[in-house]
């Protein structure tokens, strides 16, 4: 029993020390999203869906809840955001080629329709990010339109 008490005290000490350290927060300029919004022209309701369900992990503009300041939760969240931005970063939209933009939009709707996005660990704490069938259809329609505009732009460039 004495060893368990020592381990518990050590674990508590480590958790307290961890509170003084943490990863850098993913807080950028909201204007970073302008190229994406301008080019893909989402409706106001689609913009709301993207802000609620996508931007926290797929842009440089994460909204951090209070519990993100508790270690080691912040490291876990940071890892999710980093992975999300590695897959798709709406804040870097202007750096993507037309082909990559088209592919990323195609992946967006595939992931959403298959229920892989937003991920369940995000929706546990962000219930408003759970998408309804109507919202998924609205996203799919917007992606179809945005991809058509990209295709026209690609043809004109050739």
C-alpha cells in the first residue's frame, strides 16, 4: 500500500508540474480563411457549418474550450489539430494547386458522408458539430458547386 501512495504522490506532482508547460496554441488571423471563402463561395449556412465543425482542426483559428488549458489534455488536443491541419488546412488554401484543391474538396464530402468527420472525440465535447442529414446534403451541394467552379478555372488555364 505504501508503494501505491508514493506512485500516486509522484503522479500528482508530475501533473502539477505539467500545468506550467504546454504546446503552442493554434491561433492565427481569421483573415487567413478569406482566400478559401472567396474561391469556394460557401453560403452563410455552410460557413456556419464549417466554423462549427471544421475550422477548429482544419485551419489556423482554433477556438479553445476551458479544459484545453489542463495538461495533458492540451497536448492531446494539439495533436488532433496538428494532424487535422496536415490533412487539410483551410488557412493555407491559396498555396494549394487547383488539382489539390479539387481533391481536398472531394475528400471533405467523402469524410463527412461516411461519418468520419467531424471525429467523435471532437463531437463529444462539441455537440453542435454533430451534422444532420440536411447539413451533410448542404455541404455536398456546396462541394459539388465549388468543384465545378474549380474545373472551369482549370479549363480556362489550359
